[in-house]
C-alpha cells in the first residue's frame, strides 16, 4: 500500500512537471520572440543575445541562408515544381544539405523566413491563425514563429530574427502551393477521364463505367453504374444505371472547363484595372486613420469628460476600420489571380491527349461532378 501510494505521488509529480514545462514554453513563446530551442531551422543558427533587457537565443543567418533564398527564387517561377528546384541544385552542384521533396515543401510554406509586413498579417488572419502581436509589429524586417498548442489553433509570434524572404515572394509561393494540389495517381482512369470525380447526384456515391454490347458484339455502349445501389440502404434511384451516359457527361464537362478558363482570363484582365469599390474602401480607411490620429493627439490635454468621449469615439472608429479592412481581405480572397497558362495549352490540343492526361488536367480544375437524371450534370470547380 505504501509503495503504491509513493508511486501515485511520483506519477502526479511527473505530470505536474510536464505541465509546468509546457506552460513555461507557451508563456515564453507568446511573450518574447526568442528561439525556444528544439530542432535547428534550415538557414539559421542560434546565438545568445540580449533584447529588451532579456537574454535568450536569437536566430541568425547561417551558411545555408543563400540556398534557402535560391529555393524560393527558383520555385517562384510559374513553370517550376518541387522536383525542378531539387534538380536545379543538383545540376549546378549546389550543396543544399539533406533536402527532399517533403522537407523542401515545408521550407517553402514556413512563415519563419518571411520579412513579415501587413500583407502577411492579413494572409495569416485569413488562414485562421491566432496572431499574438498587433499588426504594427509586422515591420517588413522580422520573421515569424509558428507554434502549436494542444487543442487550439496554431499561433503566430513575431520573432527577434530577421527574415530572409521578402513578403511579396513569400505570398506568391504560398498562393502557388495552394493551387498546386497533389493529383492522385488514378490508375482506373482508362474507361473515362472523369473517373474519380463523378458521383451520383442522389446518394453521393461514386459512379463507375459499365459497358454493354450488341448481340454480335460489334458495338458497345457506356453507362454510369451507381455504386450506391450496393451499399446499406441503397440509393433512391430505382435503376442501377443513369439515363445520362458518360459520353454526354464528358462533353458537358469539357465545355464547362473551356468556359471556366475563359471566365478566369476575363476576370484577370478586369482585376488589372482599379476597382472603384476597393479604392473607395481604402480611402475610407485612410480617413478613419487620420481621424483616430487627431483624437489621440488631443488626449494629453483632455479633461476626464472629454477623455472618456475620445476613448469611446476612438473605439467606435476602430470597429468601423476593422469592418472595412475585413471587406478588403474578403475581396482579396475572392479575387485571387489564378494562372491559366498551364491549362490553356493542353486544353487547345484536347483530342490528342491520352485518357490519363485528360484526367490529370480535369482533376486540377474540378473538385467533383454530380450526375443525376433530373438535375443533369452539376460541376463543382476547385479553381
């Protein structure tokens, strides 16, 4: 009994120490921009420094910093991929250390390397990160730490280290990575280039291609076979086959893909011109900033009544400003430019592509295609 009691106390003390260490880490990582130890970041090395009266480890560029910059420069080219970056280093006999595709991908999306400015701040907010520092701390000089916290979203803290990549390049790389999603190796795309994307509009299960032949087996037809009929509960569709056939579905989807590319090209040309609504919102934000600045200048000379009034007014103006800035961020997210150049060329020679090549191209543009006899073909684009 005594032994078990001592073991229970030892277990309790171990858990308490672990909790204290975790709390201390979170406290240090949210209150300071020091490097908290652990893994060695590519392109940096740690150095003891005193900042704001406190001493800790600060990241400084290492011999690998130039390689890191080159990685971003090469990948920022619209025509390059992760494999191209690695091949570039090999072809030029540049020693980059142990960097494979997975490691390179994590380096290219890490906020550690960006010289963070207000545009980066808005990007992180739009991605759902908890940003510890106010927007004024994003000074186009320092990089960012991304920390994980159990049960909560990752949080971002401005570090004391200098970033290696300018914000424009870093944001362009993030945008490219978000659109270059991994395409699955769909070995079943032999019967239709829509394989893996087309689903039943009634039950949501995948559709497969079913072949039927005439009596002399000189001609065959393709049909959509609903796999939902074989699941528990089945599908509301009475027959296993849909009336709309794969040939008709492919024609509709291809026409929609052509129309989608044209829409993106037109939208891109329109966005190159100043948007009156966006410019008006920006002007309102500037006016609010000016009014807030004038009110804050009067605080030092204000009595208690005027002081309270100014505080309330500044708070109200800040709320209006936040609403306008959120509108600008929403517009920016909705009108992201998508590079259609890699899609236009293969679309122009569609008939010469193989089934797998067509499937690869369609997968980059389309999320899912729902097919039903009453509603026809419903296409959900991913771009």
